[in-house]
C-alpha cells in the first residue's frame, strides 16, 4: 500500500493549478518571456549580422591592402614614388596591383555651378584594372577601359552619382570636370570597404595628364596578395613602395575596419545579453513571489490533497512543477518572440537570417531552470503546511 | 461485535502549545468497528474536529495511541501515513472543499489521484459512485452549478470512490438547509447499510439523534457513548 502520483497526473494537476488563474499566470510568465525574447533577439540579430559580415568579408576578401603616403618622422608626402606600383607588383605573393592619383579638378553638374562647390567629390585618375582589384560592380554602364582612358569619360562612385543628380542613363549624362565636359560612362555600386571611392569621379590617366597635368605618381596603391601570405607582404610593402623613405608609407587592410566594428558589436552584445539576464532574474523573483502568494491562498487545496493521500513530496512536486511550467511557458513564448524579432530585423536589414538554435534551446532550458529554482522555496512552504490546520474550517 | 476495530484511540491527548496550552483532546478512549455508523456530537470547541483529524491521520496525538487498522500512526513516517489516507480513509468536509472549475466527475476522480490509478479507471469508478449518490445526471457540472446538497454528495462520492475502510465526515450538514441536510443523513445511512463505516461529527443534536451510535464530547473528553 503506497501513496503515489503518476507523472502525467502530476503535470495535469500543476497545469490545472495554473489554468485556474489564467490572467495571473500569463502576467507572471511575461517577465520571463521578455527576458528570453531580449536574449534570443540580441543573439539572433548579432548572429545574423555576423553571418552577413562573414559573407561580405568572403566576398570582398581580406587580402586587399591599401598603400598610401604616410606621415613621416620629418616630413609628410602627398604621393608615393611613380615606381611604387611596378615595384610592389614584383613582390612574390602580390597578384594584382593598381593605383589612383588625385586630380586637381572639380566635378560639377554643369558649367553654371561654381568650381568651389565640389560637393565633397574628388576626381581621381584610375587604371581600368581598379574595378577588378576592388571587386567593384557597376550599377549602370561600364568601368573605364583602355579606350575610355584617352577620352573625356568618367565613372562615378555611388555617392558621387547621387550628389551630381545622375539618375537616368539615357541619354548619356555629362558632367563638367575642370573646364571640360565629360561623358558619364558608368556608376559603381557602393563599395563597402572603400567609402572614399564612393565619393569619387574616376577618369583615365591619359586624359588626366592631357587636360589637368596630372603626374603619374600615385596617391593610393591597391594590391591583392596571396591570402595566406598577407601578413608577410604587409611587412615589406613600405620598403618596396618607397625605398628612400619607408616611414612615409602607410599600409592598411580595409577589412580590418570591418572586423574591429564587429568586435565592438560583440562587446555590445555581451552587455545586452547581460541585461536580458537581469530581466530573467527579475522574472524568476516574480514567479517565486507569486508562487508564495499562491501557496498561502491555496492552503485548503493543499489540505484536501493531503487528506486524499498526497505526501509532502507530492505537494512539493506540484508547486515546483507549476513554477517550472509557468517559466517554461514564458520561455517558449519568449524564444518564439525573439526568433520572430530576429527574422523581422534580418529581413528589414537584408541580412541573412541566422536564428541560433542552440541559443534558443539554451534559453528555454534556462527558463525551466529558473522556474525550478524559483519554485523551491514556495514548494517547501507548501509541503510544510500541516494537513489538519489546512482543512480546519476558516 | 467481534470484528477488530478499524480505528481505535487509547488515552489520546492532543495539546496545542503556547500560552496557555490548549488540551483540545484529553484522554480519549474510543473504538469504531467495521460497519458502524457513529455520530460524534458536542458543542463547538469541544474537540470534535481535532478528534476527527487524529482518527484520520491528518494529525498526530501528543500522548496516547491512535491505531488505524491496527497500525499506530505515531510511528509511521509521513509517506506511510499519506498512503494510509490514500487507501483506507475517506474525508468529507463541512465546506465540501471541491476544486472550482472542475466537473463533478473529475472532482470525484481526484479521490483516486494519489493511488496511481489510470485516469480512465478513475473516471469510470467516479461515474459509478456519483450514480450511487444520486448525481448520475450531474457528472459534467462544475461545483458552481450545483446546490449545496449536491456539492456535499459530490464530496461524499469523492470520499467513497476509493472504497476506504472508513469515512470521516466533519459537519457534513453544517452548511445545508434542513431538506438537504435530511437527504445527506439519509444517504449516509443508506451507504452504511451497504457496508460503509462512517463517523460523522456534528454539533446538531437533532442530526445526531438519527444515528445508531452517539459519542458525546465536552471540553476534549468523551462524556457518553465511548463504549458500545
């Protein structure tokens, strides 16, 4: 002869306890739901952002180096030696080299606009190979080629095109560069790693030399190295580009900036997840609080159950399970909400959706654990209630 | 009668501590045999409820021995005592203590909840007992849809569904009008006639007068009816 409660009945009893006070149960579970939703959403959005960034990095490559004249100890240079591109091209692991040179001219919509209103757009001489080295794609038209390099043709960056009001490509628009009309032959898509080129108007070296006396000495050299040897190449670039004054050469790796931004995002993520954790903790305390209240209100029910043969353990289990179910409800709703927020955000930002399933499972698990812990004290109180006192008529 | 008592109290005392200590039950000797229908009658505060809690193993005596089917409950751990309540004892309370929002059928089925009986079997047996107490047509009603007398019948059915050795009823007619009260007393008599052992606590002398055996209590002591 034993007193026992089937597992399924135990769950049913606890569920009935919650279902008999639906409003209160939902409000109590809300705290946990908000905490879980916040954590899942933060993790989901970061993961989506990271997936997107990794894809971007993959696409752009991390083997691109940008070489510019740097601040020397005694002097500052405006340009690199004219020999720099060919010298850099001779470094073994360097696969592609191209350069741009600043052109001293303003670009305007037409000749009626003052030459002083450059709109922040710089004019650069560029080689046809630039698009290939940078991985630039065209929004419209084509890039500079050998033919276009000798005639007044210009390719605009994304921002430059918008500032100049170039929207339609038929008929071919013209812009005023320096004192000459140039035909816009193409507009580039935005370049993630090269915001400076987005604000540029690119012309061929030959036409720049002919019209604006531009020297061939580059202001920026771009090079692609073998991915596994990038670090080694960085070490020798300065001395190769400017053997006389290697300290006047600055080498940057544009993809580093993205990675740094990502690191900053991750620090923020830790902070936000921490805040979500606090919300969870508060939710747990709220559950414990409500459960204590519930135990006080349900003395009679506890007395009747004891009279029907429930052991202290059964009563304890009932209240712990109620608490776990309550938190679990919050956890599941919160996880669903967080996943929905992630999907909506990713869709809005055109990110790849990456809902972190392990985080989803872990957060529901955490909610259940919090429920169990929150339920321990109220359940212990419920189990301690003397049956004879509990059934005494009020 | 030669049958062994289902519940037996020997010099039982229950003292509630704290100034001043209250001797709710004070030196009670009482035995109830299988098949009996007993009324414990006395004014409020005479210790009847405490006596009933002791007989049902809801409480332990301060002194003396309470034996339920021969087992001294003072020596039983909580688990064993709970098992005894689950299998051998049925309780009926003055305020019914039914679960709100739960049908009569499921309320009665709760009487078997702590015996690991499958839900289907619990319901089946609850239906049988509810029909026996005259509520066969009220299975799906929740307590709020039932009259006081009907609710008490549901509570009695819940106490009986496990076929306990005896049923303890604490003022089962205390909250009922005269007609319902008479019907409940008649029902208890009928169930006793069918073999159930029932101990009823009441302060109502008129109700008590209709039971074959009356135990009178005053100030924690039995003043009449201790011996059969």
